[in-house]
C-alpha cells in the first residue's frame, strides 16, 4: 500500500490546485485557494486529519482532466458523489485552516474561555426575564391526531 505522501506527486498537487481554484476563486478580500497553499502543506494536513477520505480523494483526482477542468469536475460531481465530496472537502478544509483566510474572516481560531460557575448570570441581574415570569406559564397541548 502506497503512502499518502508518495501519492501526492507534484502533478497531483498542481491539478488539485487548479481544482481548488475552480471551487474557491479569489473574491474581494478573500484569497484564492492556491494563494494560501491548499495544494501544498495544507493538503497533507487535511488528508492526515481525515484518512477516511484519502481513497475517494485520489479516485476523484484520477478522474479529473486538466485540459477540460470544469467539465471533468462537473462530471465527477454527477458520477461519483463520494469522490467529489472528498476533493471539495480537501479544498475547503485546507482553505479554512489557512491563517490568511481565518484573518480575512475575523476568526481567531478556537479560544479557551473562562467560566465562573459562581457568578450570577447577566440575564438574572438585568431583569430580562421579568416580563416572561410575570406573564405566567403558557401551555398549549399538542393536538391529537
């Protein structure tokens, strides 16, 4: 069985970059997929994180013709949903892992937020729920079929 690294030849990376740019072109402040390196190290990371898509990814890449890119990607979408899904997931997954993309979106990444279990919640102090409490309960039984 060949390793993923050995299957990611320069030709496969170049073709994947073209597919990724077709799926994720540059638009306004958002960069194109290859400009953030989805076909390089980010592709390695995606396939490492998602070994379940590796087989379908390479099957899909084998069905794409660089000379007729748009038509072959559309054919892949119609004929092999799993392979198209793997290729597009690799493109979008790598894209959103890229620092310039996260920065353009204003997403800093996962953050560790502190939580004080003994603090009084704001909604109790700000009287936001008084109107609901004073209204009383409203119960409507589900109609029988």
